[in-house]
C-alpha cells in the first residue's frame, strides 16, 4: 500500500495539513467546517486514522478512502482492526495526537485506544515506536499552529480531543500530555491571554487550578471558565454538542465575561464543580 501524502489528501478534502494530520470538512458539511480529523499513519490498515467530531467515523472513513483514491472499504475476512504491537499497550488504535516542536518535527504522541485508554509513545527512529517517553522534550499540544498567531488568546483544554474541537472553531487551543506543565510548556505561553476551559467534575476543577498556578506570573492574563449549563463530568465538546447555536464567537464571549484569575481568587473563581441545570 502506498503512503498517503497529507498535503494531497488535504487538497482532495478541501482542508489543511499540519505534519501528518489533516483537518477538513466532513461529508455534506460546509467548506468552513473542520470537524474531520485524519492522522496519516502508515501502520494503520488504510494508511490513516479518522476521527469525526460529528460522531460519524465510519461514514467519514469511506469518505476519506474515496477522496484518497482507495475506494470503499470491503471486508475480506482477514480482520482490519489496527492493534498496537504486542511490545506496547494492547487495544485498537482509535486516535493518535501528535506533539510537535516549533519546526513541526514529531516528538511524541498521545494515543487513544479502544477499549478506552490513553498511552504515550515516541518514534524509535526506525519506523516504529517506543512506549516510554523517557527524556524527550515535552511541549504543548498544537505548538506549531499556536506559534503562527503570537498575539492570539489561547484556550487551554483538558485533553487533545477538546483542543482540536476548539481549534476547529478558529481559536488557538492546546493542552499538555497527562496534565504535566513542564518549563518548556509554560514558557510557550508566556505573555499570552489564557482561557482555561474547566471540565465539570472535581478532577476538572483540580486540573484547571493546576494549569492556572503553573502559568501564573508567565501568562499575561488567566481566566478559569466553568461553562454554563455543562452536564456533570462534561467537557467543552459536550457543551458545544448540546446546542447547535453554540459556536466559536459564543464560546469566546462567555469566556471573556469570566473575571481574571489570580491566586487570591482560588476559593471563588472556577474551582468548584457546577451541577447541570
């Protein structure tokens, strides 16, 4: 099977490529939509892994195959599940999230498996993977994209899926793997206006506070935002999915209405779980 070129695939889908990741409109979506994410992975059965924020992964997979010139999927009885090799964590690879340096070089990935599990891996330099990051440099997610907009406000999300979703609304968005704010991660957001989108549970409140404390004194401003009417244990993707009227402009407006966070406001600003209305 020939290796898919991300740039060619992006052109065929009417989207954009960044490294081996392509963001594009899903089938029957508007040209401005970016709900379809494709990670080009030569180790995957079709040479790519699809994730749709519209929850139609199967339809999108055939759509991408068609645009890539592969034709629709036809079961052949040999099994097409993509499993992580036995030397690493077990399970089907659902989505791979790339962490890249300033030049776009891949440093490591956070991978989501089925059944639901998250692991990390880095290239071994021989076309395979090492399932321990070791001393590899840690960076913020979507670093090359964020560097393209040095004056933009940055939304900090709890996970890569949410960061991609917010980025699809034309905002700068990021996260850090496993919630670990290293010096390099903090410095990447120096002088920025930061909006931390808090998941609606105790872990979300703690993670939001940890991020705010790590960025305090380095970021220009910080806001911790518990989104209104967010279901219990929900995240920003759940909030957006709950109402089709919720989009990028509304999200930004709600977030900017939240007061700036300082250490003295920890007890009252953005640190408590909000029950669903």
